[in-house]
């Protein structure tokens, strides 16, 4: 029996570091739960979900399934919970991820399993003036002695995976990550996705990308610049109070700031505060763009974006949970509407859902 390995990813875009992670995951069937067309930190994907799924399948993934938009565009804990739940439904035995830390995350799983109620109660006692990431870090420091800062985003996600795995029979396996997550420099052996996006039109990026992806890197590309005019229109013309996670203070700050700024980044800088992190503001503005309501339901089924011949054998074991083609019956209305909005960013983008079949490599 082959080992079933799960990986949570955005691949925004896929690069040599991602190939290294897939290679280091070991032998077995590798199932990737990948964000769709909008990312966890509140931005549109550089390449659409089908292009990124093909990139993964060409470089070690056996199955790529989609995170629904309201699983993908969330803070770390919720993002991790949705992703791990999907991979658990896909029958994984191990979860492999990159981290800046050499910590034994299986011990963190055991800690949270034993003390989850006490730990979550502690978070609720902390001042609401602190951001949620700050409160979460204080929780880990108190109960595990861990000390870390904002420069270890993969470690923070890994802790969220540990929490999400506490009630599941999944082993956690960390692969050490050393490159700077936020660096915009094309240097070293592996460049970050941030650096590649920042230098996307520079020929040097191909030093950090698997050679078999050069053609796919010519597919239509988008960024917040492609959607800012639409976002500005929505902020000016709509009642924002109905948007998910909006409050009166943030609505006022956004409505005031939009009259003074000319770019998305300027808007984020004008709205964020110590309490409202840039990542939270970017996610909130994504919710505005996508008309995400306060109440929503996650889909019960799992949308398959692609698979290899080896992956196909495993899919037959979980076929009752899968959606392989979206026709008259919707998979997830919020994700499908979000994909329609994503398509507005570039005339070269293809239909993202209706009639699309999983990629087979």
C-alpha cells in the first residue's frame, strides 16, 4: 500500500522551493489542497487555479483539489482547519509542510489535544485591542514556551496545522525552509514566491522555476492592479456593513481612505492599524470585491482540479466526496462567483468552472 501524503499550498506561483517540498515529501501518493483564484493573505492569484494545478502535477503532485474561496481567504487557523479537513476526507496519513522551525510538531498536536479548551479560553481573556495573531502567539508562548515573531509565517501556519490535526489520525512532517518569505530579491538557490511575483517580467526568474514550467509562465497574469477600479467602485457605491468580518470602525476607515488613495497598497496602508493587520485588511478588501456575506456555508464536496495516472487510482476510493465537473449543479456558489470576478482581471483568462474537466497528466 502506498502512503497517502497531504500538502496544503497556494503555489502563487509554483517555483523550485515547491518542487523541493514535493520531492522531500517522500514516496507515496501526494495530494495537494490548493487555494483557488484568491490567496490566504488577501490577493488574487498571479496565475489562475488551472494553470497552477498543472504546474504542480508536472512537478510531483498526484492529485490537486481546490480549497473553496472561504477556506482559502482566511486567517491561519481557519485556513488550516478547512485544508486539513479536506485532506483528511481524501484519506491522507501524513501532512507535509515547510517551516522555518525544526520543532517536533507532533508534540504540539498532543499538547493541543490535551489542553485545547484551556488554551482557547486563555485567548478569550486577552485584550481585544491585540490582533488575533498576537493573541495566538501569546497562547503558544504560555502553554508551549514557543517564542517567535512575524518573520516565520510558515511556522505560524504549521502550528495551525497542528491544531487542526488534533482530532485526526494524521502525522505531521516538517521540511525545513530557509529562504526569506517576504524577500523581493532574486538571490540564493531558491527565491520566494514574493520575489518571483515582484520580478515576474524579469528573465532571471527562470533560474528559480522548474524548466518544464517556462511555457506556463506565459499564461495571463493578474494582480490587485487589475481589480482596484472595481474595488473602488464597490466601496463607493455599496453598503459595506453586510460584508463578512466588517465592523463600523473598519467600514469608516475604508470609506474615508478610498477618496484619498490611488492604489490598492496605498489603501491597505491607510486602513491598517496595530489591531487590524495588513493581512486582515487585505482579506477584508477581498471580501468586499467578492461580495462575501456575513453568513456562508462551505461546500460538502471536494472539487478536483487534476490528477496523474497514479492519483487516479486513489480517487476511486473517495469518489463519493468528489466533484469532477461543474455543470448545472453548482459546487460552491461563492467560489464560482469569485471565479467570475477573477476573470474580469484579464481578457485572456478562460472560463474557470462550467464545463472544465480535471487535468490528467
